[in-house]
């Protein structure tokens, strides 16, 4: 965790567990989200967070499904359409 990160909150359900905090290590604050299973970290700035809010629920569902191994309804992998 960045030395300038705020206290974290743990968010979990039956599918995932993450640690969420504010990171002040860059030019502007970012949301730091760490997957507790894999240790993977995402730093999300205000633009990315706003974009998530504006995504159609179908698109967000497709993004989530693409991370589930063996999901028969997951969208096909490959380059985005031109």
C-alpha cells in the first residue's frame, strides 16, 4: 500500500473480497482497490470511476463475466470491434 494511503475498508460478499482505500500518492487522489485473493491492485482515478457509473449495466456485467473462468455466457475474448 502506498505510504500516503488512507485507512482501508474491507468489502466482501460470497464472490469476492477487496480492500478499498484512498491513495494520495499521485497528482490527484485515486481509489485503491486490492483483491484479497490474488493481491492484484487497481488504482482508479475520478475519470475511471465516473465512467463506471455511466456504463450500461449490460456492459459492466459482460466485463465481470469475462473474469470468471469457464463461464459459458462470458463474452468471447478477442480484439474490440473496429
